[in-house]
C-alpha cells in the first residue's frame, strides 16, 4: 500500500500530536511508499510566510529520517484535479486528493470531507 500524508497529518506528526496513534504510525511505517506532497510543502511555506504557522524546522529531516518521498505535482495530477467535483473548496486539499488518486495512494488525513471524493482514506 502507498500512503500520502495530508498536510495536517504531517504537522501533527512533527508536533508529536496524540492524533497520530500507534496504529496510524504502523500503517505509515509498513507502507510500500510513504509520500508527502509538494503541495503540502507549499501550503506549509505559505502559512509560515504569512505568520499563520511557526516554521517546522525539522520537516525535511523528518521526510528523510522516516523514509518519506516527495510526491511532485505533475501533469497527471493536474488533469485529475480538473475533473474533481467541487466537494471541497480548499485548493490545497483538492490538489492533495488529486495527487493521492494519481499515485494510487491511500490518503491519511484528519479531514473527513476528503473521503467524499471516493479515494481510500485513513482518518485520524
């Protein structure tokens, strides 16, 4: 199984948040591929630059140490994004959904609304 971490899950993982349970960690650790999307890195950077988020100093170290791969936003992701219905208005979340679909990855998220897109999700 491939997994893609939603931005909120990445931030919770960095913070040691209790929402990241041993079960969720196990699913991440046993995944064939564990991804963090370029769009999550962009979203975090924007929130840091406008003062909505303190810079997570260890993000790139975490990606490397835990074996996460960056999942780029490529043309197939953008084609998938164009075809998604407007069930969710957040462009970052919609792009993460499209990326998960393109990579055939299970999305690990805290956003219950994203499951409405019909992709496989693990809710935390």
